[in-house]
């Protein structure tokens, strides 16, 4: 009995669908806080372009130091001048944007001297920025008032690497079904990362936005996409994380090297990496540079 044209068409369509690899949608993560000319946190979220915002940075902490947050020209936490950021955090969250406090950065004084020290830092973060209410030994106030951040980002770029895994475990222990504590990390693209590689290997991190810049062996350069794609594949097949992001400079001036023209990213890189089930989107450094270049607007429909 001959098959009908309709049946043949359906069989061909089903065969094609089986061959097509799914493409996973994502979002843009942005770092905010290191330039007073980048607009407020509320303005950042109101653009509708970002699903995740990392407030940068808490860059002094650990080893007995009094923790200090540095938000450049935005506000002075020493005089309780950052309380106004709290309602802006809440505004962002009302739009569905997750807001993290980023630890570390390229400039600062931070380290963990022991597992006990990691516990003290975790308690401080819980009481000062997360769901605790001023119970940490080293604080009597919450820099952002009653606002409860969604989680903590590890942007550790200096010092030794012990005890960051302990900090991750202590922070994750505060996570509850009704109020999760999300963990994020921003490792350099050489695998494994020299500073937070051990922490990431715990499998506790929800978001990992890898810095594919300032690292020539694993970044885009002069029309060559092989290095960055090979590095992406290494990361996505080697770590346990809910979502992994392609971290990029938002403008050529935002990093020493590794900027990818939007047309190249949209046509040659995103279509490849979006096939990974771990694909979460693109991370950009930073809001200030994104304002200058308009980079996120050029890639948002492809991310």
C-alpha cells in the first residue's frame, strides 16, 4: 500500500526535528558599582536588558579585617550613605532581576585564613546583605538596609586559594526552599581557575560567568573563534553548575584584550554555545562600558 504525500511529509518533518539540536535561550548579567557615571542601580534594572546584576565590590574582608564595600562614586558606606541602594535592590527584584553582592575584584585586601574565618565571613554576609538581621559579630548595620540580596558572587582575583570552598559551603547552608541563597563565580577562562577552581568543584554554584578576556590562550582574537569555543567546551563539560555564562568586555576599553565585535558574537559564537544545556547567557563588564558602547542592545536578541 502506497504511503500518502501527507504521511511522507510528516515523516520528513519528524526526521528533521530529530537532527536539529536545541538552542537554549539566556540572559545578560552585568557588573554595576565601579563607576559613578553609569547610572543608578534602579536605572540599570529599568533598562530591561539585564537578568542579573552584580554589585561590585566588597573588596576588604577576611583575616580579621573589618569588611568594607567599595561602590566607587555611587555612595559612601562609611557614613551609612549606601542605604538608598536598598530600595533600588527591591525595585530590581520586582522586575525579576537577581541581585548579587560581588566579593573581591582586581583591587582590594581580601583573604581567608582558615575555615573558621570563612565561617565568620559567611555569617557577616548573611547578617549584612542576605536574610539575617544584624547578628554578625562585625556589624550592627546593614549597608543596604532591609533589602535582601539574592546571593553572593565570587570574583576572586588575588591571594591564595584555600577556604573559598568552605565559604561556599557555609553560605549555601543558609539557603532554604522558601528563600534560596544563590552562589555565582567569575573565574578566569584558563581551566581550572587558580583562585576559585576548588570552590567551583564543590558543585554548589548556581551561576558561573567565566571571564573570556585578558587571557589570550582562551579568548577570541583577530577572527579566531577556536580558542574561546574550545575553552567553553572544556568548562561546560568539566564543572557542575546550573548555568554557565560567556563573560566578555562590553567595549574594547573595558579590558586589555578579548573584545568580540557584536556581529561575530551573534553569528559565529552564540549559535554554537547555545547548544549546551548549561548555557545561561552572557556576562558583561561593566554597566559603564555598556552605556558607552550599547553592546548589550546589539546582542540581546541573540542571547
